[in-house]
C-alpha cells in the first residue's frame, strides 16, 4: 500500500477558498431571495390593482346594461 503524503498547506488553502466561496454563494442566494420577495410583492400589488379595476369595470358594465334594459323597456312601451 502506498503511503499518501498530504500537503496540509494546500489542503488548508483549499478549505479556506471553499469557505470563502460558500460565504459568497450564501450572500448571492440571500440577495436573489430578497429580489424575488420584492418582485413577488410587486406582482401581488399589481394583481390587486388589476382586480380592483376589473371590479370597477364590471360595475360600469352592469350599470350600462341596466340603462340599456331601461331604454329597451321604454322603447317597447312606446311602441
């Protein structure tokens, strides 16, 4: 069996680099997570605004249909 000789200095450097890379990756993930959360909140606000606009348009449409029905009834009574 061959004896393996470890270069502890290189191992220490590699572990230090790995640690630094993991810290950098962790920071990048946290930044992305923050951006995704902000984007999600913005999307939710946009959806809420669109839902409000749709509700207002629905009310306007129902009002317009009611007025058209009144006009039709008036025309039918006149004829």
